[in-house]
C-alpha cells in the first residue's frame, strides 16, 4: 500500500482543515488514504463526524507535537 497523501492544513482554523480534506476527497479515488495535518484542535472532532456522516473510514487520529495527524480512507 502506498503512503497516504498529506494535506498540510497547519495554522488554519475551522472550517479550513475540514474544507481542505473535503476538497482532496472529491479528487481522490476509492481506497486512497489521506492524512490531514492540523493545528486546529476542533479538527479532532469535526473530521471524524464528517467521515462518519458521508461514509468514509477513519484510520487513525493522533497528536504529535501540537499537530493532529488524522488519517482517512475514501470508501465510496
């Protein structure tokens, strides 16, 4: 499996990181993995809520040095 595409949304604020992810997801193929980098703490709630709502898969979510790394897989 290839490495996830990185979406660097650090230093942007809600709804910026989620909007960046949505933009990339529209262009991604089913099965593609994307990793959102965000310093906006709201992303840790916003992204999983959106992922569940639209039916994609949350792979992982972890904070490293004040940056959230949220990995998702396009499911449909």
